[in-house]
C-alpha cells in the first residue's frame, strides 16, 4: 500500500486488537503520515501537510493493496 501523502511504499504497520476491535495503523517512513484503511477508504490520522493547501487526500484502495507488506 502506498502513502496517501507522498506515494511512498516504505511504511511500518501496527495491528491494534482488543475485545472485538481490530485496526491496522500505517506510518510512512518517508514523510511521517499516519493512516488507516476502513471499508476500502483511507483515513488520514496524522497529516504532516495539515497547514498546507496540498493536503493528503483519502482515496479508495484496490483489494490487492491489502496483500502487500510494508515491513
């Protein structure tokens, strides 16, 4: 999966799970963007460009994006 801000494929992922809650959080090693994917849509958690008009955009992801590993 590529970073929604800089399109880098270099990221680290962390799985969070507890009592029926499961979420995977990704952090781009190139620009520091933190994002998650939920129901096929990317949600930006931390946007390093938040004060710029060139913000990271949420986007739909393809099914095969889930198969790649960033580690």
